[in-house]
């Protein structure tokens, strides 16, 4: 019985560490944001990773650029949408994240800051220091899509940074 427990533990450990190691592989695979060209390692705390049903992947610096790409590729089905945990920079499922909208910390590629956290506790700590409000993925994406549409940024050659602060 002990032998099976040890083997089970080893199997779970290998799966978890493989996932942790691959969470940074997206930066190697997509070092620059597909939408705006920004350095995804520099913006590892806000980056997103899109995987489509056909196996193709895209990396972005932010939810803002991810919204642009997903709108441009609306004929493709998104299989997985990962976002960086603001605190650890590790990728997490965007729907499982706790999101913060607003606050004084300047957003990436957007006038309304939007950040993702793996834990609600970390998100609440961020709010205590920087302001903002807790939300879920759908309202965070809706706010991003609204800004993208209002700024008329849905083109197939969007590469501008006009009006956006790009400091981490």
C-alpha cells in the first residue's frame, strides 16, 4: 500500500512540476506580443496565452491585446485562455482567476487597469494598496472589449501604442 501511495505522490508531483515549468514556455514560444509587439517577458505579470482548437497559439502582453486578437480571429474557437497571476507571473486559467478592475496602478495597453490573481486574498491585498474592485473574468473581458471597440482598435494590422503607458 505504501508503495502505491509513494508512486501516486511522485506522479502528482511530476504533473505539477511539468505544468509549472511549461508556464514560462509561452514566453519562449511567443517573446513579443502578437498584437502590439511588446516584450512579453517584461510584461510577464499581465501576459495572456491563447490556444485555439486547431492547436495554434498566440501570446499577448495583456488582456487588451488578447481581446483584439480574439476579435480578429472570431471565426476560430478558443480552446484555452491563460493569464498571468499578477503576483507570481505564473499562468492560470483566465476563468479561475480573481480579477481586479481599476485602481491607481497604470494598466497595460489600456486606460482602465485590469489585473488577474490566482487567489482572492492576493487580489484583495492589491486593492488595499492600489484601489480597484474585484470582478470575474466575463466582466473584465466585457470592459476590455468595450474599450477596444470605443477606441476603434479592431483592425488586422493593429500595432500601435498610442495613449497607453507601457511601463511594468
